[in-house]
C-alpha cells in the first residue's frame, strides 16, 4: 500500500472531496483494470473520455477518483480530486508512485520527425559496447539492459514509462535513451520525468492527421525543450530551421550539430557507398557501416550526445565504427544475381526523399531503381500525393501498393498517391494492391545490378487490414522471393 499524499506530491489540485490521508494500491486510467483501493485517473482521450467511466471504476473498487470535473453524484466514502489536466496529474503521480525513477539514471529524449529510432537505438548499442548498463524506449523495442519487451507506442503511457524506468533502476541501469513523439508530448506522457538531455533531429511533413497545422506540430515538439532543466543539454540539428526554434525558451545548455551550417558539432561526408560512410566528425575521421546522408546526421548526433554524456572522444569514434544498422532502417541484402534489395521504414515524404536521394547518389545510373511503396490508412492523407510524386520522380520504376490500410480501402489510398505523379512519370508507375505480389513483381522486373527499395513498413512484421493484423515482414519476403528466382 502507498500513501496517497506521497503519490500526489507536486500535483496541482483545484478541489478535494473526502480525505487524502489514505493508503492506496495501484494507479490506473483504464476502469477495467481497477481493483479494491485503487486510484482511477479519468483522462479525456482522443477516442473516449474517462470521465464516463467513473461509476464503473467505483463499482470495481476504486477508492480515489482524479478528474477534471466532479461528477454530478458524489459517492460516499470515495475521495475525489479535481485537477486542471488529468494527463499531467497521471504523469506526475506515476513518477511519484514508482519512486521518481528518471532521477536515478541519465535519461535522454530524442524527438523529431525522422531519425528518432535510429539515434536512440544506436546510442543504446554504443553505451552497451562501452560497458554500461543501458535502457531503451523505442518504437521497435523496449530494453532494460539485456531484457527485451515488445513496444506498443513510440512513447508509451506515463505509467508504463515509469514502470520500465523503475525496472531499470532495479537492474542498475545508468543511461536510458527514449524516443519522444509529438503525440507523447501533447498527451503529457513525459511530464514529471527528469531528462539529462534532449536531441532534436528534424521536422518534416507528418502527423497532420493528429496536429491541425505544421506550426502546432512544431510547437508541441518545442515544449519538450522548454521543460528541460538548466543542468540538461539541448542538442539540435540547425541545418533544419526549426532547430533554432527548439532552443528559444530552453533553460538547458545549448549545443548545435550540422553538416552545412556553423555548429558545435560538424560532419563532412568524405565517402558514401553501399558499404558505409567515411565521415569527418569535427576534426576526426571515422568509418561507419551506416549508409546515406541522413545517417551522417544520425552518427553526428550520436557522437555529440556520447561526448556530452562524458565519454572520451577516441572511445566514441572507435565505438561508432562498430555500430550495426537498425532493423528496417536502410537494411539491405544482395542476391546471388547481384540484385540489391533495401528495406526502409521511410513513411513520410522527407524520409522517402532522403532514402531515394541516398541510393541515387551511390548508384552508377546504369541500373534500374525499382521502388515499392504505399501509404498507411487512417493517417494523414495529405502526404499521399507527395509520396507518389517523390517515388515516381526519383525512381526508374515505381510500384504503388498497400501499406497498412487499416479501415480504409487500399485502392483508394493508391489513387491518392497517383494524384501526385507528374505526366512525364506516368509510364514509370504500376499499381498492385497486394503487397506481396508487388514485391514479387519488383523482383521479377529486376536484373543483375538493379536496386529494389521497399519503403514504408521497415521493421514492422505485420500488415493491418480492417482491424486485423496479418504476418508480413518486407525483409523476409524479399529475401525469400529473390532466393526463389535464383533456382
């Protein structure tokens, strides 16, 4: 049992009905999970309003209700707490409940449209190789040092975050690297956490199905930096004009990284090939197995962060050269027929453009570049014509296909993509709804030396259609299909 007063430390409470001098069991925001003597926090979500389930929670045994407005009927023996924002209250209470675990390790948040997973995962890899106990909270996986858990959201709910952080404390983890999404910031899931530093990668067209405007999307990201403590560091990519915006009100120590602009941490690409990159980081050269201009930014951010966290420069350079690419991020294989297949998570216009420009900068132009790409359903539809335009303009052949159509009709999504294709590129495109068939067609089209890019799903091992998830792994499928063609 826990003291309710201890759990409520630093929570702004407008009004109280009943006693706070109580011992309680668990915190929940889902009324179905409530048991005797639990606290129910009523959250106004995008899909449903938790205030509708207050009576259910009490029926399940809730002793305390935290809400933004008191219900009309007040039940006897129940403590009600009115707060300004239930999501903020939940995040602070979750942190208190688990003993403020973020204060007992060095937590670094990575935010931006592209690069979050790569940077967080590679920092985890680098610090593990340096001999530390490390945690990772990413889109792909959650790791408590060597233990792995399946990830469900880019930024989990605040209870889940703090539960993992508490487990990291128990395991003696010293550093944790965490993807911080705009959804997570907006929904206050990171409130109450003590960050040692924040990294801003870039800001491009994404999530406008959730945020009304690009300015709102940018400003939500900015609040993460606004809330950093003065002892923390704020590291931003200033080749993106939004990087400077992130620093405007932060109290944290400010550092900049860039390939093109004046910055504290500079990178220059000396060699760029399918085998990797030769980079000059400030005044030191390093070879990395990672590929492409966008990975030069990622490596630079990792280099800067490791130094800011106290690692010695020469050790950081040695460790960078040993890093392996992240699952579904420019993951490639070469068949016996010398066909190169690349699987990448690129699901935004900017990410797709980066990957295609990278391939085009490496290839000799004597070979075909065949791109297989789709767009997700129930997500920002305005990016679909842009994705169609970029894929058809920067590839020699393009196959539009299904991604995760979710509740939408896949053919309608493909039609939206086709609207962005310029007349001179019509002859380059073909549309095949079935994703496996689209990948198979690309393999059949390819000759020795050609390159196939399969974009959009990356590390995902499923396809979501009409509420069901079907096993689907781009990498395994293209690997199998190319082997079949060898026979």
